[in-house]
C-alpha cells in the first residue's frame, strides 16, 4: 500500500511540473479569453470619447458624426440612421480585437494586401484618431488581414468585421414600419393591379354583413358576402409584412419607374390601399391618421371614427425572385419585402373568398322576406309592435328584442309567432353552397325554381335577391343579386323546397 501511495504522489508531482512548464511557455502579452478562441486587444478607448467614424462602402465613403441627439450622416443629417447599427460599429472599433498576430513590420504589408488596403476605417476620438487598414482575405479561414496606423503589426480579424464596415448607407437606415393596422381595425382594403380592382370591405361598426362582416367585390361590381376565415388568412399576410433593407432613399420618379413603381395613386401601377380606424388619432396620442381621401390629416367616417389611410405601391420582383420592391406612399424610400407576403394579393379572384352561405342575412336585420316559386308565394313581414306592445323588461324576458321592443311577425298578412318564424328561418339562414366557381350567370338559362327576396332594416345590411336555378343533374346555381358563383347540392335544394311547400300560405 505504501508503494502505491508513493507512486501516486510521484505522478502528481510530475503532472504539476509539466503544467508549470506549459504556463511558463505562454507569451505574456497574449490576452486569453475563456472559450475556444483567443483574442488580442490591439487598442482600447472609451466609446463615449469617439466622435466620428468613416469608412469605405461599396457606394463610396461614408462619414458619421456624433451629435447631441445621436449619430448622424455628415452629408445629410436628416437621413434616418439606425443608431443601434452605429453602436455595433462603435463596439467593434472602440476596443479593437484581433484573431491572431501574423507578422510585424510594414515591409510585410504587400504580402497581406495592406499596401493597397481594401478599406480604411477612421475612428476619431477626443484624444486623437486611429486608422484601421483592411487588406486581403485568407481564402482558407475567411479572415481578413488588418493593421493599425503607428503599430506596424499585422493581425487577422473575422469576416463579420470586414462585412460590417462595407455596409451601404441604405443598410444602415432605420426601416419604416407599417402603420397600426390590424385585422380588427381594417375597414376597406383595395388592390389595384393590371387595370383591375379588387376590394375587401366591411360596414361601419354597428352594421352587419356576411360572416365576420367582410364582403368582396371586383372591378366596382356588387359586393358579395365573404368567408371571414379566408379573408383573415389573406389580410394577415399584410399585417405581418415587414420591410427588408431599404433599396433607395428618397427615390426620384425615374427611380420609382426603374423598380416598376408608380409614384402616385392616380398613376398606373399596382398598389394596396388600406383604410382603417386610427385608434391613435382618436385619443390624441400618436400621429393623426390620414383622411380617407388621401389628402392627409384626420378624417372621420359616418360613425365618428378617426380614419387612417395607408397606400403601398408594388413594383417588380428582385432578380432572385425572392423579394418584391415596394414604396409606401409618402415614405422615405423603396424597400424589398418577401414576395410570399404579397403573393395572395397578386392573384385575387372574388370566387376564392366568397362565403358558402347563400344568403347570410341575420334575423335581427330582416324587415321582410318574400319567397316565390311555381306553386306559390310566401311573404314574411317583421315589424316593431305598437306602443301597446312595448314593455320595459329584461332582454331574456322579451324574446331577445333590444330595448324591450317586441316585434310582430306575419305570413301573407296573417300574424304568426316568433317561434314559428324562427323554425323556418334559421335553417334557411344556414343554407350553404357546396362549391365556389367562376361566374356562371350566362349558363343559368332556366327559370328559377325558387326566388328569395331579403328586405333589410335600413342601415343594417344590404337587400338581397337569391335565385336557385337548375345547373346540372347534381347542382343548382345560386344567383345572388345578379351574380352566380355558388353551386348548391340538389338534395339540399329539394329539402328546402319540401319546407317551403309546408308553409301555411292561407
């Protein structure tokens, strides 16, 4: 046991001696950081003492200066310079670190491309200036060779440093953001492209139309009830749209045309126009929204809401096909956005968004319903009761009528109960098509087997006329206000006609 203890003690002593030898071999001027890489501090200064930065970009030399309000571009101090971007540059240059030491002496500059530097970075401080020279790139590591004036030592610096100081001015710009639009505050979204117009719209607050209130129209044609889920999916792309790098700052008309953009809404070109309720304009906080006429300032719709307007011009795609160039009207520049964010707006067609509900008219908006078919006519009327029928009682006790106002229901002039009306109407309200198709109005040449005329309370929803017309052996076409985009299964129509024929017409 003693022999083994002595052997372990000897091994420990040898290990300690070897570690000491390794320690003594490490150069004393090497800055060691924990981790896999070692970094050399070339020089250090207080970042707050730095007053200027200058470097060569791909589009010429860029000079930045520190002002009381932050960093500014010297040639145009109104330029929207991204302060965080400059802070990153400052962090890299105030304390300059290198990857490794390569050689010493200006005689070696030519070997590493430093006799004709690829970039000269000037760091101006209160105590003096430093000039950083970047040379050629190591093809194996991707690192760039670097020297600093007055030191005559050659180092390597990682490629991110070199790329950072080759940034264009537009790369350093603060990107604009879309105004405060959301699925909840959009009122009208109009898309103009290649001479055609497509629009999503919904009525003012308090009105009701379609599922979720949305309707669709094309080329100023009649509005049709839309599927709220499909509309939300499409408009959600617009809400999530983000500008990438600014391509042109304060573009001229010629530059707009170069990128396939129209300069003003009245000119030919593709655009998205959003009218929205501007909550910031209502409470006096933030910027006022533009008038819906596009003249600027605050505007209001009939409900008293402050309305804002946002117009986004769409241009050509980038060469790689991944981005589309856009210009926000009144904005600071042309941007690239991911093409897939705009894709839904480039191929819009109303039938793709139509609600499958044939006539989604809510009962509370209905003033009358007239059904006409080969064997009869049924006329429902819904009207407020007289003064004698008004009772101030809780809503749950008066059949759900607002403000205690009861309603009178009649069928062909004979009074019926609310329950009798609802028994027929609510299945009709849920009457849905099976397919969306292209406009087939010209194909529906037969006489309707059933015509339904919906008459709505003024200010609540639009009147609607629905014709059910034979299409083929499997479907009936639903013609709604003259437009025909929906196919209804024959069995559903037959079931509906059975209920219609059961109505007590006398």
